[in-house]
């Protein structure tokens, strides 16, 4: 199998991740804060170590308790949006955003009268910063997609967060595609709230993600329930992480995420990013050399390892099916939960085929993808009269 769908999930993980989950289930089994016995205390240690490890990878400063664990980036983004936007507030977002932002925003328009302002995008992944500044007038939140899950480009977070700050707005970063793939710290670039998932670039299992919240920023709880302490309170505690961690948390997921982050810290995110960019260059060059193939992802050397294509005469789903069946190449077809990006590209009706690279990708994977697409597309181009 040539797995090239890391933007969806890092299905290929370090062996230490599965082993950490197994050990947590077999040797710990309990939940943090749900008892004073040794098993619960060990679960609490796993949770704390996982918070600290994620904070190291993503460059989150200060109290690790301000990193709150959740199911995934969607859960985290919903919590951030519903927890900060009040009736009549304005939110600025971009055409590059995922449905985990778009759908909550449009629901908030209906349910709370929130003023939703979308920044125009472009096929090259850029933004008009003057348009951003105009739309930020009177806004409460700016949402920044750190890296596009269709184009593989990144937005200028430091500039955008500075603009938001000058207008008195908070900056919420969707780091689903950047965490573990891009070095640096969204906090240092000015983010106030950062949503991330564990099952992509951070190499953890599904079902674990989180939200980091800068000191002084308040996010109102969306879920309410048990926290393992302060049970007499009729509302959620004020202190993080308990304020936003209602109910029993995913301790095996934390253990796996901890192992994934330890692998990243040992190998180096910058080193992994360099390899991914090298492979992306080979993949883009190879696809661009195939008659009938349109490569929609710009080169973006500072972006992430995503190359999205369409091919003349081919339905993307049919092309993807043949690639897996005949070449063992696993990629992602469709609109990638990002309909506005596909509107910009003109692929909203057909969708597109996305190849995405990860920590374990190789030149053999890239070669299989290029040779497979070439073998399938070139003969059809000849039959269509193409060169």
C-alpha cells in the first residue's frame, strides 16, 4: 500500500503509538481525576505528560492546563466559536476554511444573529490583507486556517493576528493540517486560541484533539458535566482544563498522542517538514508532466505536503478507485469538507483527487502515484485527441 492520505488521518503511525494505547488499556485502565487510587493517579500523569508534550511540539507557553483535551479539531473549533461569539458579534473567516468552521458559523448566524464575514480567496491560496482589515472593523473573532487541506498553502498568521489585535478581535487558529507538519508556534505568531487534532500530523489515534487558550481569554463551556472535582458547584469550575473538560476523557487517546508527540520531538518537526516538501516537489513535478492533468496546489515551499489534481476525461472518484486497485495508491477524493476552496478552483461539481504526504512517506509512494496517474490518464488523452 502506498498511503497518501495523511491530511485525513495518519493511518501509518510509529509502532510506539499503538503500544502506548495498548499499555494504557492493559496496565492503567482508569481515568484521570476519578479516584485517589494508583490507577487513576497514573492516568492523571499520562494526561499531564500529554499536555506538556503537545505544548512542546506546538510551542504553547505557560500553564499546560490551558491546553484542553477534546475529541478532535471539529470539537475544539465548535467549542471556541460557540464559547466566544455572543448575540450580534461579528466573526471574520476565509474561503479556505473547513466545514468545521463554516457550519458552526452559519448556525451561529441563524441561532444568535452573528454577523459572518468571509474573506475572498484565490486559486494561489493568498488573501487580500486590505479586505481582511475592512472586514475586521467591529469584529470579535478572526478565524485563520493555518494550512489549507486542499491547496496545501498556509496563511500569514503573524500578519493576520496583528491585524485582528489592532481591531480588538481574538485570533482563532485551525491547526488541524499544520500541527506536526509545520515547525514554529502559533502562539508566538499571535494566536489567542488554537484548535488541533491528534490523528493527523501529531501521529496520535483518532478521538483525541484539543484547544489551547491564551491567558486572559475566556471560552464559555459548551458541554457541562462531571469534572472529577468541585462537584458541589452548579456550574463548571472557572479553572482550566476542568472548565472545558466535562465528562470522562479519552485516556488511551492521550497516551497515544503522547507517544506520537514524543516521536515528533525526537525526529524533529522541521526535519519531517523538509522531507515532506522534497517529496511534494517530486509529486507536483511528476503530475504536471502528465498530459491532461491539472495540478491545483501551488508550489508553496513553506506549506504542507498536499497536491490536489483533476484529470481531463476522468471522474476523480473513478481515478482514485483505479489507482488503489491497480497501483495500491490510497488518496482522498471529493470536496474535502472545504466547499468554498473548490468553488474558487472551479471543481465544486466534480471534486478533485488529493494526495497528502506524511512522516513515513517515501519516494516509492510518490513514484507509484505519478506512474499510476500517468498510466491511466495518458491513454485516455490520446483517445480524446490530446498530446
